[in-house]
């Protein structure tokens, strides 16, 4: 039952923002730095992500279609169904908006690969599934947010995220802060990709630091706006309970649904871990762009869900490994701040074939 050290850093940053939020000129500087950090993050995402490897995975389209359907169809439908907890008093409307947002973000990559490897599943499929999800999420998450949340970009007001409508300004921010840097990374990958991969560990520290800055800025704005007076311990407990149910439903659905679709055991493992998880690294900067000053309540459900999925999936992966009669692998779950990266050198030729193909 691992407690991700990066999650502790994230919550420590939240505490710092609650006690010492940036105000006035400091807030303007932090906001500008956060905007630059988000652009840098998505540039690095584009520079790391191999489009060719993602396209190679089309040979196993049934598996990837199943994972994408879980990530961007089933998850959002369950998020919409959770609306019933608001009238019941279990969730406040802002927390529900954050819960719905977490159902819209892409799947994780690194931890999905790690758990699939530990459980002796189809690792090449998990690699390509993460690439597909990352590529799709750059466009799908903002579009789904526009359709289901009604917006972002600082229009939340007292009603929480999304109450102000999905404005043209929000679209402009998404294009400039997310899509343009990502596309630039893809275009320049031919020249900078090798450098980025060679210095992946050092740049990973830049990624994590950038995300911490985004969290500090978002929660600092929330503190100034009085967000903590609107989130009671009882509501946080209700949020945790709802997220536990959401995770349990997705884990069961991905495992037994894949069995009903007649996938082999190795593919079912990849589908379960890639189809039931959500990316904190992708979701945090997206929320900052989409929700503006209301991002603090929007990302809180995602932060809690991320740690919950790591703890639960670690237990499941260990059990799957023992069930297979193999020795658990040595791959450790990725930290929350790790970003999407392509397969290690030499694995891109495997594509995302069936469980009988080896990386």
C-alpha cells in the first residue's frame, strides 16, 4: 500500500498555499510563471511522445478502443451519474464539478505500465494505450469539459467551476497553453527528442517542479477566494467514499468486461490498469487552464483519486502476479508527477500486439 512521496509534496504545497497565498504583485508573478510552466509541460509531452509508436498500436485496435471507451465514455457517464450525490448532500456542487472533471482526463502512462509489468500482463499494449490516451486527451478532455461542465477559464464564480460557460477566451487559452506547445514539441521532436529522452531524469524534476508551481498558484487563488470555508470535513469524507465506489466500479468493469469481450489474460490486465486510472500530471495543468481561479476545488478530487488508485492497484497487481505463478516484477509505480513518455529504446517495434508478443 504505497504512499506516493510526490503526493505528500503536493499536499504540502496545498498547505503552503493555504497559509501563505501569493497576493497582489506576487500573485501576478505566480500566475505568469504558472502559465509558462504549463506551456513547458506540454512542450515536453510533445517532445517525448512518439506518434509512430502510437500508430503502430493500431494493429491491436480492439484493445485500444476498449481502453479509450473506458477512459472517455464510461468514466464520464459514471461522473454524470454521480450528480445524484449533490441533492443528497454528500457532495457540494464545486466538489462534484471537480469529480466530473477527473472522469474526463486521460489515463496514466508510467504507473499503468509499471502495474501491468508487475502483474505479468501485456506491457507493449499498456505502452501504446498510454500513448493513445495522451494524444486523445489533449483534444478530448477540453471538448468533454466544454460539453459536460459548460466551461472553465475563470468563469466559475461562487457556483464553482464551470458555472460561467465555456467562453471564447477559454478556447484561446486551451489552444495557446496546451495545443500549441504540444504541437511544437511534436514538430521539434526530430531534433530535441533524443536530448529530452537522454536527460529524462533531470527534466522530470522540471516537470514535477512545474506542477507544484501550478498547484501552489491554483490553491493560493482558492485561499484568497475563500474556498476552504466552502469545503467541510464531512464533504471531503463524502468525496472519498464516492471516489472509492467509482474506482471499484471501473476496476470490476474493466476486468470482467474485458473477459466478456474474450480478451486473453495478459490483455485483460493491460485493460484493467490503463482503463481504470486517471493522470494527475495531465489533469492538473489542464484544470488550471480550464477553471482559472476555481481550479483548487476542481483538482482536489483528482489528487485524492490518484493516490487511491495507486494504493489499490498496487495490491491488485501483486495479487495478479502471484496468481500467474510468477515472481513479482521489479518495476515500481511511477510518482504522481511523472509525465507521459514513450517506450524504452528497443520496445517501439513491438507495437501493441497480443499478450503473446514480447517487448
